[in-house]
C-alpha cells in the first residue's frame, strides 16, 4: 500500500452491515469483522496494489472510488471495474491464495476498509452466512465480467457507450439527466476505445438527437433510440 494512513477510530459495525457483501450477517460476526478490519486513507492516484502483488487481503470502499484495471504489454489500460462506496475488490486473489491479477488505483481521495486474508478466512470458516454472501458477491462480479466480454467482443463502441449511458441513467435515478462519473480518458478505457473515438461518438449522438451534452452533464433526449443503439451495437 502506498501513501496510506491507518485510521483506528472509525466505527465499522453498522457500516459493514449495510454493505452488500455483509448484508444479513449477524451482529456478533460483524463485530468480529470490525475487530480485524483496518480503515486506511489514500490520496487520489495512489496505487493500492499492482498485478502480481501477494493477495494478502481485500478491500471495501468506504469513501471515494477506485479503478481496477489491467495493462497490455504496450502499456494500454483496460479498466475492468470502477468500485463505488460500499463495494469490495480484491476478493478473488485472497480466496484463491494467489497474487492480485490486476492493478487498483484511487480515482479520488479514498477511505478503504482492509480485511487481512488469514484473519478473514478464519472468520469465514466458522460462519456459513459469510461464505454465502461472498459467493453471491463473486457471482455478481462474474456476471459483470460476462457482460463486459460480450460488449467488448460483440458490440462496436457506439453500442458500448449507449449501454453505459443507459446504465448510468438507471444507477443515478435522475430521470433523463445523468452525470458522467469518469473523465473521457477513463471512460474510453472502460469501453475499450480511445478518447478521440469516444469524443466523436458523443458528438454524433448529440448531432443525431440521442442526447444533449453540457460538460459532464448529459440529457437523454430519445431513450428508445439510445436503447436500440445499445442493442444493435452500431449506428
């Protein structure tokens, strides 16, 4: 961990119980989790772990956002996930007893909850509810990967972008208005393209009456056309 400061004064029991990973876990086990957890702070752009680092524990995001990504041999970045508050990352390496298969970097100033592998595995071995929650979380992550593979392999960039805009609209629940949560460079990486291509497609979506754009704010003008583009994958 780079440039991280441990915060030992943060109450965790109630917060852990509200996360999807530990929802439904009994109070005594939440207290056990809080007893092994560390809350760490890291600055924007801090490296949390790198591909190949030992999987000595996993994380939940308490505040801020984290990107998990891979690098090609020529240095091209492919974002796999953007981890939001209440979500976890790094679990697979921990339970497989292997090194981390990707990189994780803070997108903004963050507070993270770190759970050490050995202590956590000891808790899980005596608590079936924890094990079931982990299976559910990892299954959801697998579904997300399947959708990403489908989008990157079968859809062209306009369809990937349209699907992402529809996803943001549902997530933010703000009617036909949505906010781009990533920079164009980061969004291009998530969609498997380059910023110049992304900018051209956004401009065409606006020109053709799908959306209107004001900085990072987007208004969906024709939801049906956007949904059709997401399904077909190309103009």
